[in-house]
């Protein structure tokens, strides 16, 4: 089961060109089995909506729209979050495996330190993954408070930094994940994580990241073909 671990839709991520239906259709056409919708979640979003509660409810509603589209076309859509951290510039953290209520109960995720966010996500059964390390020279954060580092195949950024991210993950003893960070550009990166058939739910996905020592990524280098790479923690 090939899952793109990092996608956006325009209803919440203003920088994205495709709406919830279009992103689902694009993923289905690309041949994926599923996507995790990881819209941006940040303090600016809260300012745009006026109230925290409105922002959170719209954020969750966008996921349910994508999920309903997925059910129509035969694509699994899972709930995820890409938090823009306030503790360091340009740091984005992916949260997988938490229920939507997690956001209702903790609307100011962006204000937490890495350790606080990690502990909160774990307490709620999820995992925390650093998105696109090395983009804009962002360092690998403290891997004591991360479950994985991401290989990001966003076509705008010319490189996935595969070797550097892999070296960082090996050094920290954490997993790797992979996602397109698809924003509706003219080119779709066909990539993600190839999960075994018995991994079916977002809880399965987060447990797999937490407990496995090996993972198979489908990595799409810019202008290259997608290829499977096996990573051993
Ligand atoms: Zn990001
Ligand atoms: Zn993103």
C-alpha cells in the first residue's frame, strides 16, 4: 500500500493550488493507494479565522471533505497535521496518528517546544516527524524528540537531500518517511511509503513508524523516476 505522507489542499493551505477533491483525484490518477492530508497549521491561520475554534473546525472539515472524495474515487485519506513551529524559523513538524479531537484540545500546537510537542503527540498515540530537513538550511532537530525524518520530494526544491537526511536518521536511530509535499504544481512527485498490506489505518501507520526497524520508501528525485529504497534503522 503506497501512501503519500505529506499533501496539502487549498481550503486550509492557501499556498496550495488544488482543492480537496482535486488533490484526491491527482493522487488517485498518479496510482497511489492513499494520502495523509497534512495541511499547514500555524499561528497565521488562527489570525485569519479570528477564533481558534473556527480555525480548528475548518481544518478538520477540510479533512472530512478530502476523505469523502477519497471514498468516491477509491483512495484512502488519512488525517495528519503539518505544524509550523514557532521555536525556530522554517521548522515544520508532521503529526500522524492522532484523532481530530487532539487539535480541539490543543489548539496552540505551534507554541510548544519540540519536547513538549513530542510528548503531547505520544501521549495521544501519535508520532512526530520532522518535515523536509535541510530545506532552507534547516538543521536536523534533536532526534530524542522525533520518531522519523522525512525525505521530501517536493519538485520545487531540486533535491530530496536523501543522503543527508538518511545519515541524520541513522545517527539519531530514527525512521525515515517520504512524501511529495504536493501543492498542485505542474508535476506530481510519485512517492511515499510502501506499507505492508496489514497496515490499513492511521493508527497502524503510526505504530509501524514507531515500532519497525525497516521501511520501504518510494523516492522521487527531481526529474527522475520513482524508485524503491529500503531503509534500516
Ligand atoms: Zn513544510
Ligand atoms: Zn507541506
